[in-house]
C-alpha cells in the first residue's frame, strides 16, 4: 500500500488503535467495527473511520474490519515490521532506563548504543564517549537519535546529531529544538503531560 501523507495527530492515534486491538481476547470476534473501537477509546466514530481508511480498505458496512488484518496493516503502516536502529545521548537514569527497555523491539526500534560525556559500564547495550558519535552513526547508518540530556545541553546535542546524519529525533529534554526542515523532532514533554493530568484531576474533583 502506498503511504499517504499523514498529520502528526493521525500518526499519534494509530498506535492507540493498534494497542487496543492487541489487547482484545483471542476468542473475540474476528471482525471489529470502527464504532466499537471509537467507543472503547472514547473517540469520535467518524475520526476513527477516516483514520482506518488510510491503512485498510477491507472495512465493510455492518461487518467491520478483519481484526487480524487490521493489526497487520497498522503495524506495517507504522513500520513496526521494520527495525529502525537508533542511538541515545545522555546515559543518566532516564537514558539507561530507555536503553534497557526491551519493549521497544515490538515497535521496530533498536537502540544500538548510548553516548555520554562520562561513559559507564552498562549491562547489555554499550555506553560510549561522545567522541565516537560521528563515527558510530556513519558506520552503522543510523538516522534516528534519542535525546535524554538536561535542557541546557539539548540543542548542542541536537546539532551534533544532525551533523552525524540523524534525520529523526526523539527528544525527552523539556526544551524547543531548532532543526532544519528535513529533520523531524518528536518531543516527549513530561511536564506538559503532568499538567494535563493534573488539570483533569482538578476538574474531576470539582464535579
């Protein structure tokens, strides 16, 4: 299937559909409707139907989508069936936690190594000195980087990554990064997420 250009909002919703589909019991119906998914995830039915239409043409009125095929189609669309190699910069507690997390393999992500100003021994993946970043990225044809350094160092690390050929950056530092148009940055801002959760909790307590 030829990929259409999708907005980031759609790309963020597709993993939620996939996670829900995979959570269903094995003895569930082999077919599932967009309405069922929308109700389970508290989302709009029209939006879910539009999103699924991008990845699958197998949906039928009053029948739904073949559940196994839909899982495969979404996984393939999100490239979960293809392994993407990545490097991580910042081997603090968060960096090492990500480095040791084996669950990324299910989403096609393989962190080859971490880099830090003070390389330390790690169980499993290597932690290398920053001086080796450029050589490692080019020798291993790495195009994805993960930033887990303090905010004040994030832009410098980002610039180094771009110089090394990195085209996509997963940023855990709470700071805006300036990058060329050809580089994609996905920010994972914990402060923003916590603020949203806190506001929701306060609203619920007033009910």
